[in-house]
């Protein structure tokens, strides 16, 4: 039989298209915010696609979810309160919940359909932790939530967004970073989805330049992941801690029990993730 190929929309990566062999469409619908597709792939497990762009495959999601969560959490001495912006598939929540010091997790995901399909089609892989008693889940616009003074204070804010076309566009604006800063406790840390060095170096330089105006310490880190554009995705990390290694040296080491549950993150890769190739360093280092 002929192979069906799913290929990504090329909104932010003109001239290239990533394809996966597709076995079966499990769900396809339109929410109030976006097009939502879940399909079973031939070799990457179930795949979640929003507005034509791959968000998660079961085979490689751990690289992204572990790094966007544990880079900021292990850079903090004692994280107790965490805000997850987006993250409706539950993967980042699963990682945050691995930290026993965390007492309160608030998740602000605009689109309930993302949580619903994850609970149905990724029940054993991503949506494993929605019953954690530390969690408060709200379906709200995070930009509006953070603009109002009642959003609470956090040690770590993780922005697990889609790309800045569509509902996530507002999460890349300066006002959003300023509001996140105001929602942090002393020594608080923000970590956001920071696109790809190969494709979006100008966007990354722009974001880093702007947020450098709000935070004393800003650094970029990245991870490898086969199913994101060009096989790589990065993170913009911002800390209120002014010390030079506030972000690139973990403040805590992974205990043995947690290490058994991690497939990508370790203390060595934490430091390595901040080491940039020369073309990127030249463009974005002097923030
Ligand atoms: N180009 C795709 C970037 C997607 C980042 N967010 C993924 C959500 C996984 N929890």
C-alpha cells in the first residue's frame, strides 16, 4: 500500500518541510483557537499537531519537555511555586511534578481541546499528571492572566508555547516578559520556548535584546530533537539572580531516584546546553 505522508506547514521555515509516515488519523478538529490534529505515525508513536506544526511525538518529546523544565528548575535553589504557560499536553507538568520541593503548580493553557486530546491519545505518555494535587489548571489567556495583579508569585515560570504565529504570538512580546518578571519571587527564573538557531537567529537576537532590558541575567540554551524544524529547539532563560552563572551551572544535582526517571537531562548536559556555536554566539552573545 502507498505510504501516507504528513508534512508540516512551513509558516516559519520556508523552503523546507518535515514529513512523517502516517498510519491513521486519530482526531482532527478545530478548537476556538486552532486546528488540532492527532495521528498515529509509523515510527514516532502518536503525534500532536497544532495549526499544521508538530508539537509532540511520543518518541522524542522527552528531550524538549525535560530541558524546558529542568534547566530552570535545577538553576533554582529551592523552587516551590511554578507557573506553566501553555503546556496543555501535560508533558511539562509531568516533568515539573518530579521536583519534591514544588508545592504549587499553576497551568494556564488557553485551549481546553489540547488537554482533552492529550488525556485521550497520550494518556500513558504525556497526560500522566493532571491529577497531581499540587496542580491548579485554568483555561485562560496567559497574557491577560499575567497582566492582572492577582496572578500570584512564582519561583519559576515555564512558557511552553507553540510558534509566534497564531495564539502564541502575544507570548513573544516585551510586555509579556515584563509581566512575567513582575510575577516572580526574588531569584525567580523564566524559561520560554526559544525557536531554532538555524532558522530564527534574528528573532532570537531580537527577543534576547529586548528581555535583557528587564532581567539582569539572560541566556540561551538549546536541545536536539528530530521532529522539530531543523532538529533543534532552544530556550530563552531569564533570571532575577545577577550572578554570572545563575543559569548555566545547576544549583542542585539530580538525585538517583529522579535520574532513573530522566532520559535526556543530566547535570553535564545542563552546562553544555548553554555552549553556543560561533555563528550563534557572535549574533546573540552580547545581550
Ligand atoms: N515548532 C514547534 C515548537 C513547539 C513547542 N511547543 C511544544 C509543546 C510541547 N509540550
